């Protein structure tokens, strides 16, 4: 089996068209672009028919087998895309094994699997096609890999992005490749010389930005309570689930706790958060450069007593949401925001 990232798919397709492709991951942009690239390459090899099926417990496998064995009208070649569930049950494994056994030169199988596990590697359908299989990792790039994805995409678009601008774009659109792709397209249209400075990146980010939970958190870390409340009202109107906000702020509070950890037991709870080793902690935790000033401001403003209180109150809010959810929770979130002063 050959394992590649979507960035290498074009080159792979230019070299050869495999009879089997396995797209693993859940990033919608990467999945759709990978499917599209394979389809384009297949059409050059006269694969004129495309059949995409989502596999469920109600799937008519007999119809799939018939379709796989049929040469189609005018003997056209067929590309079959199967969107598989995260966990295949015993029957689905058996039927998929049968389908793979029906493989022939006029059939191209593209299998989409949300999660690739050790258990999958042992399943019969996988082992029988593994030697001819190309696996494409379509998982959303994490913090460490996103800059490489951005650099590759920018190069394809003829954009020259300054390091600071790249950091801003990665920070602003982390976890949302579709939005990042759209931002790059805006930059390409707006600045025809293709040179993207930090100022130009900021312009596009600010123009296209809608308030997100991450902006709410940034405002809290800065101590800008008024801005945080405006963002919170926007998120409420956008039907953002309060539990999402709790999870995000929980992560940020634990990061604050981690970067300000003391080498010795704490004696005075009212002392400011320790920042002596903050640069090293930022590097260890791989914190975005654009995010670091927010943490610094929070550390300079908060005490350990305040930080522990914020963590405790967050647990109270989570319990309240789980036991008795109501519109009152948004009022409580507003009150909670004021604790960051």
C-alpha cells in the first residue's frame, strides 16, 4: 500500500491510475478535492461513468455487485465511490470483500473511510487489495502540519506569503480548510501581484470574518469584556451550542495553567501567574505566534486564585447545562465573562 497526502495526489495520478483508492479522514475539502482529482484522471482513461454510494445497513449490495460487473451502456468504464461508515459491521465487511473480488480493468473503486484503524488493516477486503491500494490521508491538518499545507496551496496559486501573514492565516482558519481556501482565493483576486504581507492578510481576515468562539476566548484573555459580550450575543443568535464554548474556554484555561506552572508549591494564591518560562512553554505546546500575546496579557492580569475560580465556575456551568438547559445559560455565560476582568 502506498500512503500519500492530498498534495501528492496529482503527481501520483500523473504516474499511474490505481484500481483502488482509500480516502481516510473527515475533512470535506480534502475529500471532495481528492475525489475530483481521481475522477478527472479516470476520465482521461475513458472512465465515463461515476457511481457514488453511501453504505448503510439498508444498502442493496446485490445491485452494487450487478453494477460492478456490468460494462455499462456502450461498454463504458465505471468509477465507483463508496462512502463507508466509521465502523464496518460483519456483514458490510463480507459484502465489501465480495465487491473487491469483482474488480476488473473497467472498474475503479474509491473507498472513503472516516477513520483508519489497526482493525481495518486485518479485514479481508483490505488485505486482498492492499498491494494495489493508494491511501490518501484526508484528515484536517493539525497545528504542526497546517503551515505546510498552506505553503503548498499558496505555491499552486502563485502567492508569495510572508511568514507573519502565514501565521495569521493558519491561526485564523485552523480546523477549517474550506474557509482558508476561500481566504487565499480572496487574496489572489484582491492583490494581483501575489505578494501577501501581514497587513494584506489582516485586511482579508477582517473583511471576511464572522465572530467565532475563538474570538470570544481571545477577547476574554485580553480582558476586553465589552467585546466578549458582543461576540457572545452574536454566537447566541447563530445558535452556537453553549457546550462548545465551554469546551473551548476549558482548553484555554488549562493552557494558562500549564504555561504558568510553578517549580515549587504555591504559597500565595493572589500572586500573578508565573511567566518566567513562558517562551519555552509556548514552544513546547506549539502555540501559534499570533495567539501568544493573548496568553501573555492574561498571565499579567490574572492571579492563581482567579484562575482556579474560573476553572471551578466552568465546572458549575457545565453541570448546569447538563442538568437543566435553558436560555438562562447565556446570561450565566455573560456573568462568567466578567470574571476575566
